[in-house]
């Protein structure tokens, strides 16, 4: 009975560990997306002629 307990505790420990990894990966992806989106919007508002050169 005592030999069967370690795998259960490993599963209980690995589940929050996997959740933390997934959460950190999603956070990094969200940070990258927010940075690129803000970068493009800043470029668009500062110099719209870059995206639409034929507007003039």
C-alpha cells in the first residue's frame, strides 16, 4: 500500500506544475502579441504613409 502512494503524489505535484508552465507560456505569448500590436498601432498613428504609400 505504501509503495503505491508515490505515483499519486507525483501526479498531484505535476498537475499544478504543468498548469504553471502552460500559464507562463500563454502569458509570454500574450506579452509578445500585445507588444507587436502596440508597435504596429504606434507606427500607424505616427506615420500612416508607411502603410498606405499611395494615399498621397
